[in-house]
């Protein structure tokens, strides 16, 4: 389900307890959609496009982003001129469950307290699930079958 976002039943209750008003909540849902679409916690997007899609003025968009950043839901660096705005979705219970929360630690956020990507720690059952068997070679019956189809040559030197 790439690019699909699902709002759990308690999403709006959680927003209410965190005192997130309507416009910042609308912006957060929109940014969640982009988060699901790009499959990354850090992405770049045009302010003008968000304004057009949500029907917001530039000042309202700025206030909503600052509000979400103060609540610890996002980090952003405003783009200047043709530069796109950088958004980073911070890991909270308001983000979709199945999405990989990968802080990148690069770009504008480098050195600003963002956790760097590390090698994942696999549990034993995950290691067993991802294990690949060792190639055992072909049996004599398989070689005869491949010779009959013309896919195996008998003059190959063994190593």
C-alpha cells in the first residue's frame, strides 16, 4: 500500500488532547500523506503547492508549521526563492504504524540532533527468516535432464 494513509480512530482524539487546532491538523494530515507517498521521514515540497491544495495564505501556512514544530510533530526549514521547503516528520503516535521511521541525518538537519541511520538490529526470528540456503550444486539426474535439453555441457572442467 505505497502512498496510502489511514487515520486511526483515535487520531482526532489525540489531536484534541494535544490541543492541535483545525488548520495545523489539516496541514499535518497533508504532510502525513506526503510522508506516506515519499516513504521517507524527510522530504522537500513547494509552499505554493501546499497553499493551493489546502487553500491557505502564506502567513497561515507559516503559523501552522510553527505550531506543529512547537508541538514536536515536525521540523522544517523554509525554502527561499526557488528552494523547496524541507520537512521532517518526527516519530510520534500520530504517524502511520507500518511506515519505516528513518531519520536521515543529512541536508539541512545535519548536526541538529537528528539521529543518524544505523545498521538495524535483527531479532533471531528475523535472521532465520532472511537466511538463504547454501547452493548444493546439481544432482546427476538434474545434469542428465539438462543435457537432454542442451543446457549442460559435459566437457566443463570442475573447479
